[in-house]
C-alpha cells in the first residue's frame, strides 16, 4: 500500500512518442490536447460551477474589501468611512495581541515539521514493516472532529483532575491550569496544533521521499557515502521542495487557525468568555469572528480579514523569495 | 533461503525505528484512547485522584445522556445531508468544469481558469460575511440550504480534477468523438469513468471537510435543531454542561463516521492528500 505519487496529473505524460520532433507535429500535439472546439459546450459545462463560485466566492472577496472601508449600520446600511477601520485596526491592542498569538502559534506548529520528517524517514526505511498501521495511527488526529479533539485535551489539561497534572505530581511537579494560565496557554494550544498536523505533514513528506529515485542512493553508496552522509547530501536536498511546500502550507493554515483554539479556550460559552487566558490565546480569525458576528462590527471584521489576507500573501511571497537559498529543484 | 535471512536480519536491525515509531504512535493515540475510556466512566469516577485507567464500572449511560442533551439524531441527519449533498454536488459540478478546462477550447478559457485559481488563493474567512449576507437576504438562515449551497462549489475540486483529466490518455475520448458523441457524452461516458481515482480522492476530502466544518454552521444555523454535529457539540461544550464523560461520548459518536470512512478508504484518502498537497 504505497502512496501513488506518479505525476499522473500535474505533468501529463507525453502521449505521442517524442521521436521526430517537428513544428507541424508539435502543433498537432498541442491542438490535440483540446479534443473539442465547440465553445457553447465549454460554457455550458463551466457555467454551474463558475456561476456558483462567482456568486459565493469571487464577488464576496470584492464585497469584503468594500465592507472594510465602510461602517455597518444597525439595520444593514453602510456608510463609507474610508480608511477608518484600518486606522482602528492599527491602534487596537486586541488586534496586535491576537496577531502576536497567531504568530506564536504558527512558529510553534512549524516546529512539528522536523518531527513529521523524522517519522516519514523512518516509515520510508527499506524493509520497514507495519507502515500502514503507523500511518493510520498518526493520521487519526487529522480526521477527528475538532470538537472531539478540544474536549479531550481540555480534560487532559485540567488543572485539578487532568491526567497531565496527576502524572506531574508523581514526580513532584505542581502543574498549572494549562489552558487558562496566560503563561502556558500558547504552548498548550500549540501542542494540540502539532498533534493534529504531524500526521498530515508526515504524509506529504513521505510522498516526497518516495519520489526520490533509488538510483541516487545507489550512486551515493558506490561513492562511499554512509547513511548519514546520504541523508544530508541526497535525501535533504531532494526533499527540500516538499519541505518548502509543507512549510508554506503550514504557515498559511496556521495563520488562519480558528476551530481548535476557539474550542480549547472555551470561547463558545453562551455566558460570555470566562477563560482568564482568553486574550492570550485569541487568534486573528477568532477576533474577526467575534467582531463580525457577535459585536456587529462587520466593517471592522472585514478590515481584519483583509489585513490577514495581505499578511498571508506577503509571508508567502517572502518564503518564495527565500527558497532560492535552500530549496533544490533537481 | 539466503534472501530470507538477509531480509530477516534487515528487519531485525529496524528495531530502533520501530521503537521510536511505537512511542510516537502511543503518544498520538493516547488522547483518543483516553477519550474513549473517559466516556465510559461515571462523572464521579472520571474526576478521581489518582485516576483509574480502565473504568471500574463501565458506564454506558453517558451515551444515552447525549441524546437527551442535544437533538443528536436531528444534528446527525443534518450533518449527513450537508456532507452528502455537498460532496455529490462538488463531484458533479467540479468534474464538468474541470473537463471543459482540460479538453474543450473556447474563447475566455484562460482568464476564466485564472479566476478559479484566484478563489483558491483566498483565505476562507474573506467569503464569510458576504455569504452570510446572501443567506440572510434569501431567508435561508437556520436551514439545510444554508449548510449545503455555498459548499457545493469548489475551486480546489475543479483544479484537482482538471489536473486529473489532463493526465488521462485522450485516445478513448477521440474514438468516442469520431463516433459522433457530443462533448457531454464523451465527458460522461468515457472521461468520467476513467477519472474514478481522482473523483474518489476529491469525494473523500470533501466528505471530511464538510463533516468537520465548524465556522460556517456556527454563523448561519444558530438553532440547535438545524445545526450539524460539529456546531452542536461546540455549543454543548460551551453550555454549562461540564459533565466531561457525556461530552466525550457525544464527541466520539459524532466523529466515529469519519473515522470509519477514513480507515475503510485510507489508501484513497492518503493518496488524495498526497496528490492535492503535492500539486495544490
């Protein structure tokens, strides 16, 4: 049961024998990709998905941008206020606090990637047995409903009867209320974040490892490279595009974290927020959610997510810029 | 014989790897196992210091209490309908559009495809406010439509399947084309059956995402009877119910279907993740 990473889709295999290249033939090949020329069929097949995406996704982006320059009246009317929401944003300590929390979460979750890499390398060892079982077990947290994840971790972290503190007390350490102590909340939440993403990143990295041709190792071993040397001069460079991709994806997803933190911090109480460490754990998307749907400050909420979008784009661009320094495309 | 001995010794040398992987797996599975065990303890036993590992008295009543605490059956049906309808719609609509992008030449194809890709890049929260507004304007708040309709369309799914169609050999479709079949027939009869692995991967991923989707249901359906389980459990945890064994019983019941689907179809599932991850 190996992962199929043949480039079936992204890189279409040449369908015509590559022999005798010529302009006419190349053109014919290009033409052949399009089986049909009937434009009305094209429009008809695209219309349902295209219209749905336009109405529910594409236009809403424009609208959200527009909202962010407006104030939202109590009865739904909007008034243009220019950059006012953004001015509020840069002076709002809660926004900066949530941004800081989100950044800490993102960095801590990134620390899980070496762990995923270790697991993937172990699973990829020649002659390993039982890899299917390990893969299933490590992947279970990825598919578990966030509500089910949050409830058990809150219980594990419980200050009085949680098993973590009970275990610590055996060795004489007096544990805290992990998720309601401002000193530990970042760490406590990030541990769950890592727990939930290790299996996912492991699968991505394993697919990358399996696509490294075996010949490279054989060549390296003929040149007298040992195991460790092989890892650093064959595996790591050839895996670097996958590591890069996993990192980019992880950053994008962590910056938008909501479900997990929202549920672990117990933000969903009807009686208001009772967790004393709430603002020390609150993420940007949680703040957006609060402002847009509870405090009825939709313009401000829109400004928050627009700012987040710009931040994500910028960080992704920086990562792409920096990849030249460490990513090898063979 | 020599071969088996060599393999045997190699397997023998793998024990440090197995040790590490097993320790990791135990740490990974422990919280879920603890959830199962806690859900079978009475509230009193669950708070005992020092804790009991196995329940002294296997208390199944927590599972019954779930049904009286939230409209579980209702929410289960909501979740099932939301998930199945979204998945079915995405498979149909995405594959239609994907086929057109992959195989039909028409004016505007490039720019339209770029528009699809643009949606793929945007974080989901940017859609939320206007989508909510649309639901409100249509009078769809607290309805099944609200849970289903925006989730029927997917740029990701279209992109995934387009890549898949482009990787398929075109000869069979050409033959059908020469027999006079129209593009829809070629798509439906020839290309779609060939794209089964891609459809399966998209279907499973959509199933999982929909089943666990939380933010959108929290926004549109605030009536407990109209919520899916994800939101129902979130509000149950938020209410003053601090009976953790009951909360865990409910959570496990809610998450069980996804785990079953995952374990049963994990090869396709993991392929889908690796595929979409690598190429997305």
